């Protein structure tokens, strides 16, 4: 009997041992998978009675997605509470109803959470935040949120920020608390180590590099020769016909008169229309980025979307690194805050990481402004400032890090061929290197005498419309490059026999930047144009187009009041449009005998009826 009992005990012992070994293996692997394999997920759990908490929870989830954070959003009772010990970050959004009661869809959770048997340190892995929705006209204002917070602390969880106590009684509603609470919440989330050190935000695309370096015909701009209508998704590769400087060599401002060949494109345009051009990055910038990222520009890859995102249609597949950087990644623009957020996830160097996190935080925005926006520092220059982090960037993230190069608008400056007049943008900031506009600098650099050059472009309707009636006069005010759309209008109108044209042109020096001077002189001689010029720097005091408008008030009043003339303003001087508008209203008062209010009303009526139009840019 004794031996039997002993053997029974031994049996049970072995069984229990085997059982616990199995169990520990199970738990070991379970934890292993949780920690190593899974990407950290933000869990948003809500208890909602009337839907406000649910709506807020879903809003948080949307914000998370936009920030490339994996997220799960659920009513508390649909969530398996036992999993709470494995979560790293949970937001609780809880309403309080009745007399301090939890909403119906969190009642089971509530009961479980307050069980006495829960061990005190069981939630020590958890970071959490509680947002309460309540109404301060009730005595137990936000009771559920407050009590939940206390209990989570007791169970060892770590609170990220003070409980948000939204109040329906607030003049601005519950958002008055929710909005700033969310801002502060995200800021805290981005300083959490799991986001930063594990670098686990998935990229939108994966790069699959091809081994063969076989030369292929370079067809990057030739993609769409056959299609009929050029558009943003299918730009037409227009051949550059000519690229001539429109200002004197000795003048500080470089302005280009550029012509494209669009034959075969099906593109049609009229006076006032605008051509859209997508520029390329400069060769030295492409080379520098390749060096910083230790990428071979010649190597080819295909892109695969990791999510539901489509692979960008205008990138060829396969594509070279060179082509991706040259025509797609906007590395020469001033980077946004999100650039620093993503960059910080690659940082291993403590100093660089701290700085990047500061630039990503709400508190660091002034600092970021003086570092980036004020001096117009480019994304490429930022990368060079953070070499250790830059060396860690994974190529898969390139399209998440840099936005796509955006197209630029230029008023079409002629009516038969497609021509533009481009001011090459450049200026000094505290940065050592001169700042240069990407598109205008790229266009200026293209030389059609060194072989065929193609520029991807399409045409968009502009905002300027010119009168159909043959005898309706037009008055056009276009200082600087603002004259471009009016040259197209003049060519078009004169070819249709419309000869009642007045142009106000302004530039700095008669001998340096008087665009299309001989053309205006010919038209004037032929009786097709009345021209007024303002050369701002040919004398001590400034003379601008608005001064000429005021001086010619009598003519303008006659054309507008008696001949139904239309009035146009175009150009880029910041204050010019307002200054010219003021001069016109003064002319109404001076020559039409109107009061200031009557002049204002007449001006507004012209604006409403399309007799006053403007196209201005900055
Ligand atoms: N370096 C500079 O001083 C400076 C200044 C502004 C723009 N830019 C650059 O110049 C390029 C060419 O621009 P753009 O051709 O369109 O025009 P623009 O050449 O800048 O100006 C054309 C004419 O408009 C005058 N102007 C300035 N402020 C005015 C105002 N409030 N009302 C009426 N006229 C005014 C200018 O005179 P003044 O310049 O003599 O005042 C000049 O005579 C742009 O890329 C821009 O970035 C340079
Ligand atoms: C509708 C519209 C028309 C424009 N037309 C001209 C133009 O005729 N000439 C010009 O130099 N800039 C024009 N601009 C301004 C340029 O698009 C702007 O200077 C652009 O930033 C240049 O590109 P970049 O800074 O990359 O060099 C226009 C802008 C708009 C919105
Ligand atoms: C940072 O990069 C520099 C040069 O690339 C290297 O010398 C240095 O050791 C790096 N420091 C750290 C902390 O990675
Ligand atoms: C242009 O308008 C601004 C703002 O109204 C004014 O301060 C400035 O003196 C005006 N300049 C000219 C030359 O008319």
C-alpha cells in the first residue's frame, strides 16, 4: 500500500513538473513574441454612453494612424482585460453617467478591475493616460475617470500625464479640455522609448534592390509621348526650345525667357492660363544625399507597398536611386516637424536624439523655427547636421521621410508657342550658402544647346479671363514678371483685332530689366497699345506702377466709366496689388467725383462682375 502511495505521489510530482515546464515554455514564448516580434500598438479603450467618448477615442486613433503608430480602438467590454498586462500604451476615454456610474459598455471591465485578487504590481509594464468626459453640474464630476486612474496607479501602471477632465459645461464644450490634452498626450508619446528606440514605425514601401546593373534606356521623361492630354499624373515631356536671359548680364536679377515645344501633346491654352512644371533636384544635392546615406545612385530597385498605399505612378518600375532622388524626393525644401519625428526614430547618438526629439515636440517649435524656417535650411542640410542619425536611416523610409516634389506655376507669356518668363528665385539668409528656388534655378540651368532637354509639364486654367467683345478695352497692370500673362493676352487680342489695350509696366531700371521693350514699342507704333512705364530705381525716389495709375486717372476713368473697360493686376510684389487697387479707387474719386465709400462700392462691384481681376503670387 505504501509503495503504491509513493508511486502515486511520484507520478503526480512528475506530472506537475512536466506541466509546469510546459507552461513556462508556453509563457516564455508568449512573452518572447510579445516583446520581440510585435510592433508596439497604441490601444484606445473607451466607455461611452451617448457616443462622445467613442467619437473621441476614434479621433485619437485617426491621429495615431497619421503619425504612423499602430492602433487598436475598442469599447472596454470588447477588450480582453487579461491582455492588459502585456500592453505598453493604453489610452482610456471614459464618460461618467448617472450618479458617478460607468457607461454600460465598460461595466464588466469595471467589475474585473476592482477585484481584490489582482496583484499590486501586475500592470508595471503599462504606460497609460486617462481622458474623462463629464459634466461639472453633477456632483460626481468625472468620477469614473478619476477612480480608474487611482486604480491603475495602484496596480503599478505608469501614468503619462494628468487625467483630462473634459466638461460639457465649458463655454467651448468638452473640446476645450480635449484639444490641449491631446496635444500634450502626443508630445509625451513621442518621448516614450518604445517609439524611439525600437524604430518600429513600418515604412509605407519596401525597396527590393535588383542585383543586375544592366544599362537600360533612360526613359524617365519619355513616359507619356503618346497620350493625348497632359495632366498632373501624366505630364508631357516638352522639349526645351530656348532659354534666354531677359535681364542685362550686369543686372543682379536673373530672369529667363523660356520656350517649350509642345507639338504632339494635345495641350491647348489661352491667355491667362498657367503652366505647371515639376522640377528636379540639382546633381550636387543628389550626390550629397547618396553619400550621406551611403547609397549607390546607379542601383535599381522596385517598390512594394506594405499597406494599401499604391506605388507612385510616376516612378518607373524598376527605378534607379538616382531617378528617385532627382525627380521625386523633395530634399531641397525646408523640412516639416514630421520629418524630425521620423528622423528621431533612427537616432542612436544620445545628443542627436535629444535635439531631434526637441524639434519634434510642441515645446520645441520656436527652436525648430529658428533652426529651420527662418534661415530656410533644407532637409538635406539638416541631414548633414545629424550625421550619426542619417547613417542609420533605412532606405525603406525614404518616401516617408521626404515629401514629393511639388509642381510650380508659371503664367504663360505668349499665345502661339508655350513661353514663360521666370524670375530665378535667390536670396540670402544667415546660412552661408545662398538660398535658391528649386524650380526656377533648375529651369535656368537647362541648356538646350547641349543636347535635347525635356521638361515635364501640363497646363491649368488660370484665373484671368479677357473680354470676348471686340471693343471692350483692357487695362493691365503688370510690374516685373507680372507682365507675363499680359503679353499672352496682347498677342491673342491683337490677332483677333482687339486693339483697345493699356499696359502699365514697372521694373527697376530701364536699361536692365525692361522685358519685351521692343515688342511694346512696335505695338505702340502700330496703335495697338498704350504703354505706361515706372522705373523704380532710375531716380532717387521710387516710382511704381500705382503712381502711373494715379497720374492717368482721367484716361482710366473714361475707359472704365464710359467704355466698360476691364482692369487686371498681376505680379509678385507683396503690397503691389493693394497699392494699385488704392490708386484705382483714388482715380474714381478724383475723376468721377465719387466719395470714398462710393469708390469702394464701385471697385467691389467691378470685382464681383469680373471686370476687375488679379493673379498674384509670392
Ligand atoms: N532683391 C530685391 O530687392 C527683391 C525684392 C523683391 C523681389 N525680388 C525678387 O525679384 C524677382 C522678380 O520678381 P518680379 O519680376 O515679379 O518683380 P520685381 O522685379 O521684384 O519687381 C518689379 C517692380 O515692382 C516694384 N515694386 C516693389 N514693390 C512694389 C509695390 N509695393 N508696388 C508696386 N511696385 C513695386 C519693384 O521696385 P523696387 O524693387 O525698386 O522696390 C520693381 O520695380 C522675384 O524672384 C523676387 O524674389 C527681389
Ligand atoms: C498662378 C501663378 C503664376 C505664376 N507666374 C509666374 C511667372 O510668370 N513668372 C515667375 O517668375 N513666377 C511666377 N509664379 C511664381 C512661381 O511659381 C514661384 O516663384 C515659384 O516658387 C518658383 O519656383 P522655385 O521657388 O522652386 O524656384 C507664379 C505663381 C503662381 C501661383
Ligand atoms: C558619430 O559619427 C562620427 C562620424 O561619423 C563618429 O566619429 C562618431 O564615433 C559617432 N558617434 C556616435 C556616438 O555614434
Ligand atoms: C503700399 O501699401 C502699404 C500698405 O497699405 C503702404 O504702407 C505703402 O506705403 C504703400 N506703398 C506705396 C508705394 O504706395
